[in-house]
């Protein structure tokens, strides 16, 4: 992964002026991230590289920014390095050649540098590796990519190598990869001494604090040397972007969301991550890969429809677009790959006038369980995956929140399943509900385990403990949810037992099974059938607060039971009778997002690229889907016109009840619609 770089030569003045201009503009929309992690056992590195051909291939593919490699995970540098260690079979200055070629052709270029993963240094300095409590290197025997601790003298070497790059090439940005420390803490001699000096122990919270301290030291030192050379330069640190990165953002010029759906991230990952990152106030880039699977998948190329969907979906959620590739060791870009990227980027380029300066519209805010649960840059928590999938399928406009977000921005706030009663959060929610906000919470959220009661009095229920049976059912109260079939529905995850306080309405109740299934006592193949109906609440409502006594959102990620989504939709409709966007008759496999562009435009994006699971861990998109006569309603000021974009085709609309209502005649994969006021 990588970002921008200029060759120090006769282009210095031109490059400097470009940097100043770029600093005042948005990031480029059509980017490529060019990996080059190349073994020392491969000969003739860069032997076939031709700068003119390189730039021409990118231009033909409509690429206007590229991240290129200065140093890779193997530890090798790809330029004439004296401090860095050139690849032993490097035939030419690849970094310099790429910089010169792109600069001459108006393509922004950024350099990539690998932190933590440096195989060459790990072999030479094993004392700098992550260490466990026992003093042994973490992962012994070492993995393919040994992990170096950023709290060792390794950081001094990193600084010197980057100073060399910055002195040789005029850069306006640096893209740093793999900035991380072990979640369980590093016990190398430097980390032990550092924690002692800082007065930090070995509790989970103190280890997290120390890891954060180390990361921010790295960010500060690298930012200092980059900005000393180029004050307006871009800086970005990969492997840091999880919920909780807010305090590190002063070191970031922008945010990039690496999310390769078929490479282990999955299609839910970007949907959750972008809805958090867009609350942080930075320009954003979404990054996928051209690979069928993941990085370095030579010969595995993504279906055109999948690449189209992933890149247009970035635009639909307010980010720029980046496609990851990996250069062949001999230095030639693959023409088939760039033909495919070019077809996608033609679509992206056509949509750019309606993608600049946009902000996402969100009615709903959902507190992320990553504020307490472990989350990695490639994985989201099960609860977050559940509510993300559910709300995307319901075409709801929502953001994912940390504990610092302003709740007053949202008409409804969801506190899903397992959010502890942080005092600051409870106070914010109390003010939010008292001020007219609507709240949905579930299972153990806001439960004070020590006091065995909910910390927010407006919840309106008393906690009794776990549900009586592991295999409970629930039944809806008559008239509470009209149109939903009246039957007992199984709860695939164990919930809680609560008692409704006076004034709290009960919307659904438990039905107990005859008994819990066990090896000694069982009936048929799965759960025991429903037996005794009860008055014990499963769903309650008290004024503007709804409580669900079951981990509905975790369950939806693991069980995908449609009744859970249907009930959440009904609960939301009660609190959100006038959502910002209505998409009638749009299937749950389609997506609908609403963006605001300035004060006079709303942009609706409709995407329909059905995916299927054709291998154990890969969801495949092979062709765009087709929808016809899609009815849309947008809550906005009366528009002067509604237009299909980029086609420029006007759409008939009517304005009533505060909504602009229109019909999109056809959606084949994707269609954007612009509502523009006078």
C-alpha cells in the first residue's frame, strides 16, 4: 500500500506548486495501490520496467494517483539506497523511475513503506522482535512476516531510512503500513522498561494504553520528518483504523479503508467501517483489490461486476476509490488487470461531479461494540456485523458511533447487545432521551452487573438474570406488530429475564420449551418444541425507549433469522416515521444510500449486485442485477429537478408531505439520482 512521491530534479518547482494545489483540494478519485513484496530469491527485479509504458498503462486505465513502493515487507528497498537495503537483484531505481514517469504524465504518486514487517531486519536483529511474557519471540517458530516491536531501536532505523527517501525524492506524502503492537502486550526489554518508567502495569487496560502510546510516538516521529521536508505532505498509517482511532487522527491527512471483500474482510466490513470513519471529519478513500482473493494473488483476477460494485459502492458511501494491485517482479503492469480497472474507472470518472464534497445523511446512530470488544482492521465484531447487515438490508441511513460522537445528530440511537454502562455514555443517553431522542437497546447493554439493574432509568424494566431456558421462544402480543404471522419464534441465542415496571408496554413475551435439550433429555433433532406461554417480557417499550431482552444483533450475524430484522424495522418505523430515504419495493439484496452535496443537492445511489457464496469463505459477484420501476422518496426541500446521473436524463417527480417522490425506471447494477434545488 502507498501514496505520493516526486523526484528531486528539474521538476522540483513544478512538484512544489502541485503539492500546494493538492493540499487545498480533495484527494484524487481514481487511485491504485501497487504492492511489491518480492523475495530475494527472485532475480532480475525491475528488468523490464519502462517508465513510459508504466505511465501510459495507468493513463489508459484512467488512474490519476498511485501508491508505489519504497520498501517492502521483505525489508528490501527499490531505489539506490545507502541507509535502506536495496533488493539484492534490483536492476534499476524503480522508485525513481516510477516517480519520474508519473510526474511527467500528471499522475499523483506516493511512496509506501512497510513498518513492523521487515524480514531482513528481523533476521539480523531478533532482539527487536515482539516478545511474550516468557521472553520468547511471539509466534515462535516465527511466521512468514515476523513482527518487529516499534518501541525498540528499530524505530531509529525506520526514521533514518525515511529521511533517506525524503532526501532523494521530492514527496508530498508517505503511506506507512502495518503499524501495530501485540494486543497482549510486548515484553521486549524496551517495552518492559518503558512501562515501568510510565508507571504502567500489565492489566489489559494498561497494555492497551501502552500500545497506543507506542503507536502515537511512531506517528509523531514520522510526521515530523515528513513535514520537515514537505510541510503539506500527506501522511497515513495503515493497520490502525478501528473504532477508537479518533485521538490519533491529528497525524493523518486522510483516512483509507482497506477492505478486500474476498480476501478475508467480507462484504460487511466496509459497510460498518465507512459508517464509523465518516463521522471523524477526514477525507476518505476506500480500497479494494483487483485480486480474486487477496494480496499477491497472481493470476487471480476479480470479476468485472465485482470490481464495479466495490468501487461504485465507495462513491455511494462518500469515499474516493483505490484498487490494489501487485507489480510483477520484472516490473511490467499486467494489461488485462488495467483494462478491467479502466472499465470500472470510466464509471467512477463519470460520477465524480456528483461525488465531490459529499456528506452522508444518517437518521440512526449505532454505538459500536468495538468500544469494548476486540476488533481488528480486517474483522468487525459479531454484534457490529449483525446490525450493519440488518440496517443495510433495510435501506436505513445510519452511522456507527464511538463514545465521543454527538448523539443529538440522530433521530434514533441503537445501543446493541453488550455496551457497558459507561457513566459518560449513560449521562449522554439520559440527556438524549429527555431531549426527545429515541432509543433502542438490547440484551445486556447498559446493564450494571454489580447492581443487577439497568443504569438508565428510562429503560423501564428490572433485570432478573439470564433467561430461564437456553432454548426459549417468543410470541408477539396481539396487535403489537400487525401483519406479522402469529406464532412462536425461536431465539437462537440465550437472552435475559426482565420484569416490566409500571407504565412499560410489553410487545412480546417468552414461551418456554418443555425442557432444554441435553444428552439425557431431548426430543427430535434440534430444540425442544414450545410448551408454556408466559407473560415474561422479551420486547418492551416505554415512551421513547425500546428494550429487547435478547442479543438480536449478534444473533442476526450468526443466525440471520429474518423475524429479527422485520421486528427491528417495525420498531424503527415507530420512532422514525419520516426517514430521510424511502426505497419501496427495493429487495434486501439491493442497497440504497443518500448523500448531501452542498446545500442544494441530494444524491441517491441504488446498487444491485447480488452475491452468492460459491466457496466456503468467498462471496462472489458475477454480474449486475436488474431492477425496474423502483419507487424512491427523499425527505428534502422541494427540488427544481430530479435527474438520473451521469446520464442527464430528467425524471418526473411529485412533491408531497415533505418528500420528493419519483420512480427510477431501471437499475442495472447501479443508478445514481440527483435532486437539485433552485
